[in-house]
C-alpha cells in the first residue's frame, strides 16, 4: 500500500483455498477504487472490471491505463468514425479516464529515434482505426456541462488539503504555493543546468512587428552560466525581429520526463567578426548554411553569413519531474480517492538578482 491507499487485483479464475474468491488484496466493499490496466482497445475489460468492483461493493472513481491505442469502438460499419473506448466508458459510467501514453506519443517517439519504417506503419494503423474523439493522457473528470469525449485538460497542482478560507485568487494553494521556495538557489541552478545541458535543441522566440511572438527550433551553441549562445544566419528574419525588440525567450522540454524550462531575456547580435564563433562552431553547423562555391560562403566559421545571438537571461521558470512512472500512478490514485491533487514535480522561478549572481560566479 501507498500510505493509506491499498490495492488489490482480480484472479482470472476463482480459488477455493487461501484468500479464496476472485479478488486478492484489499477489500473493495464501501471503497473508492481507481482501476489501473495495461492497455485499452474496445473497453470490454473495463466494463467487466466495473461489474466486478460493483459486485464486491466498491465504487469505481477512475481508470488509468498505460497505453491508449486511441481506436474507435468496433461497429457494424467499421469504416464509420466513432468514439474511443476511453471516451465511451467515461460517457456511460461517468468516471474519469486517463492514460500514461497514447498512440500519438509512441509515434512521436519512433520519429525522434529515426525509426521511420515502424513509424509509418503505426501512422497507417492510426489513420485507419483512430477514433473521432479520444481522451488525451491527462486525467479528466466528467462534467454535466461538457461533452464526455472532449479533450480539455484539467491540470494537477500540489497535494494539499483545501479549506474554504484558502481558496481565492490570492490564497489558492494550487497557485500561491506552486513555487518551490525551500531549495537553495545554488541547487536550483544546478538542477536547471542539468536539464538544459541534456537537450540538443530549444525553441528560440522573438517578437516580430505587427505579428507577435515567432518561434523556431534552434540548437544551443553554448551555455555560459544562465546565458545562451546561438549560431545563426545573419540574413534570417530573426535578426530583423531583434532590431525592433531585443526580448527573446528560450524554451526547452524533455518529452520523456516532461521537464520544461522557460527563459526570458534580452538578446544581442554580433557579426562574423566575433571570435566566439570559432570557439563554438562545430562541423555539423555547415549543413544549415551550405557551401555556395565562391570560396567565401563556405558554411565554415569564416563564412560572413555566420553570426551569433546571445540571450542574457532576466527571468527563468522551470518544472522538474520528481515522480517515476509508477510514482505518477500513485499520485493520481491518491488524488482521485482522497480529493487531493497530484504532486509529480517541483516548479521553480529565478529572478534577475539571483541570475546575475549565477552569471558572476560562472565568469
């Protein structure tokens, strides 16, 4: 058991010895039950489980599956689109449904790992069998005012008992206590660097006149303390953006752990005369410039098109996962059955004064 949260499982066949019966573990009578399964396709096992739990006197309050295949429920005309098993269960029984990952996540992972053949086969499978509506891999609760198959997300916050007096815009603990203020600043920077240094690329966002924020994927050439260097083509539009507004934002996200980092700062640009270009240049950079064959625009560090963008951080926010996959299920189970909210990581923010101190210590 996890604290006060107990568990049980059902046998495929009833036994007449030992614990006997079809349920092993905690007694289900007069108990809220979160059902955890490996995969869902048509929802047959989910319906059977609801029947078993109700027969034992329990109350199903939610379903979590490891993998949602996002398939439509089989019908007489298999070519017609239809709802997913997860969505239909939610509609029929009025219980929350969630998955850790779904077919979209698996296809994305195959794409990241360069397994194009398997990715293509899975995409064909998805296109053929995918449901019209499905539940994304974030636990949702049904509402009488919502379509049970809609995909609006209801995010979790920190686990804490809520009292009537606490809940307003200034004291709601899901907002007021969402930031980690207990970890030493040096440790916060250390863990921040641990996250970003493991990333190959980021989103660099600039502000474009009459348009607004514009983002593009950029590889970080070098991190210097809390600041970042990017090699870029001086003819690209982002340099024009930065002439009008020096505000820039850098975003990182680890799709495996869900760790994310958001850095807001001020960007400066330098041309090819900057000696740091040779210091941070690597051979793969030339693939994004090309050799124009004139002996000048070679894609090498001396190429006049090659320039630097330096972003000096002014504000940093990041989220670091503290839960394993099983730990995530534990938090969801506790939240579902106790009325609390899941705690799966820490949210942190770093301000200009501390950022400057980190900059000074790294120089």
